[in-house]
C-alpha cells in the first residue's frame, strides 16, 4: 500500500515518528561525533602517558645496558589490557627489550619511526624518547589495539538505539493520544461524505466539533448538502409534475388518436357505398345511354368514373392504414425472402410486360407480425416496381447490412428517385413527390410502412438522388 493510500491518522502518526526519529538521529549523530573524538583523544593521551611512565622507568636499564630489567619494566604494561606490545630501542635504533602479550601475532618494527602517533585501523602506536637529564638514550614504542574504542562504540550504539526506540514508542503513544482532537472532525466528515455517496441521502449532516478551520469546513459542507437536498427535492417535484403532465397528455393523445382512427374508419367505410353507387350508375349511363350522349358528355362520365375509382382507392388505403394502427402485434419468425418472392410473383402476374430484375439474399428472417410485414413489403417493393417503369433495364434489390449493433434491411431500385430536399414529406399521409400523371398512387403507402416499422419498434428512412434511384432502409428489432 502506498503512503498516499494510508488513513490520515496513520499519516499523522508516521509524520510525528519520522520527525522525532530525524531529530534524534541528528542530535545523536552530533553527540556521537563529539564523543567519538573525545574518547579517541583520551585514549591517545592515556597511551602517551603510559609510554612516558614506562620510558622513565626504563632509563636505568638502557643506561646500564640491562635488557632483563628493561623487559621487566615493559612487562608491567600487562596491567593495561589494551596494550598488546611494547619495545625499547637503544640509541642506535636496535631492539633492546620487547614485551608481547600472549596471543599477539602482529610483529613490532625492527627500528623505531618518528616520534608521535601512528593511527592504524587495528592499532594505535605511540613512539617517544627515553632521556636522562635531557639527553636521549633510547626510544620507546607502545602499541595498543582499538578494543576500548570498539567497546565504547557498542555501548554507545546500544544506548542510542534504546533511546531512539523509547522515543519512537513515546511518539506513537503521544500521536495516538493527540490525534483524537485533531482527527475527530476530519474522520467524522469523511464518514459522513462516505455515507452520502453510498446512500445518496443528502439529509445527512457533518458533526461540528469546534469553531476552528475544521468547524468552518464542516459548516460549508453542511451548507452544500442542504443545497443539494433542496435541488434534489425540486428535481423530484419537477419530475413528478412532468410525469403527470406526460401521462395526462398521453391519455389525451391516445383518446384523440382513437377518436380520429374511429372517425377515419367510419368515414372511409361509410363512403364506400355511395362511391360504388356513383361508379355503378355512371357505368349504366355509359352502357345504356351512351348512344344518346355526345362525346363531351361521355368524357364527363369517364372523368366521374375515374374520380370515383381514385376516391375508392384512397378510402381503401385509409382503411388499411387505420387497420395497421388499430391492430395488435403477433410476433413470430417471418421468412422475409420467401415473402418477398411471393410479392414479386404477384407483381409479375399483374404486370407481365415488365421485365424487372429482382435480386435478394436467399435467406432473410426477422421477428415480427407476418401480416403487417407483408403489407410493408408490398408497399416498398410495389413502390420500387412503379418508379422503375420508365427504365429500360429496371432493377429492384432486397438486402441487409450488419453494423455490429443492429441489422438494417433495405429495398433499393434504379428508378426515378426523388429530390432529397423533400425527403421529410415521404412518409406523410397523402404526401407525394411526383404527380399522378407521372406515377399513379394515393400517397398513403409509405405512411403505412412507417407505422408498421414504428409499431415493431424500428426506424425507417430513405436515401436518393433525382433520376438515380432510391433506397429505403428499415430496422426490425427482435
């Protein structure tokens, strides 16, 4: 776990401990350097003093050339455990008497060096004169190992380590005690924020512990929660009001649609009988009294019959449209390819003179209402069949495109097409982009297709250019 991810109370404890340890390390380091230097200087002074005493006691032995007495004098250095070797040299620099502590392996130099200290890693050596009344009669060399300094370092390390450990424990204890008044407001605020986030309850409030910066922060936090709660309540009220309005208007719209559909159905159904009467009596006039009418009268009768027949087609299409709107869906698996073949076969029987090339995928299946989908295909393929009537090589295609998120079906032709600027009128009732003299029709077919597709929860749109054919796309969600 990273330091940034730790709880704030542990961050505070670690900060106090780190500061305490850093202070102790700095102070301990400074004291160590000072004490180390003092101990090292004391050991050197002690070694120099010991060597001086041994030199003073060895003057007689050197003066009277008595090595035995000199060795006995040096042997007295065994009282100092740190001194492991010593040597008296005569005026010519030759070894006169030697002392070696038992077990010492490091040899002494054959000839003395310059007076003073030789500070090695393992030993400290002092070399000094042996003199009588100011006259130098020899040299003394005393060697001490550094065990006293190492023992001091070990003792010092234990003491300092113990102090640091005690300080860390004390810092942790104090941090645990002192953090409560500091962290309690922060922890309470964090807990409140966590509950608000999880429960989405903006009625919760943070607990204020005082008038300090934390108290100011908690006041502002509570004000923010109050504002959010007020806005949330306002949104709930607005949503409820909107839902009520939508429900009311939906009911009104549904009722209006039902009334309009019922009216359209009634009008279309009731007008069919008078139209059949007009058409029938017009036919009787032409057959029984045609020889008594001039050419203009006959032309008027033909126009009456044409108008009544067109009116009948419009009424039939209105009844189909009303039936599509009023009917309920009976969703099954529908073979779109097989249905399209049947529609094309019907069109070929009606228009045997039209050599229309029809192409489609072999197996297209969809989920939908079989009866409604047949009406939709009849209108789409019928439209393509109609608008390719002026092409030398008319062609109609039924296919699909997979986008990865949905399947899009299309009916494409190479017919007259339409101006895309007027595509918004395609699916309106009685809306036509071509005159009846160019291409016959009532302007209800595409409106019927749109309602069928929408009833299946799908979409329909068209793409075209003038005189370059048209493609009608639609989706049928499962």
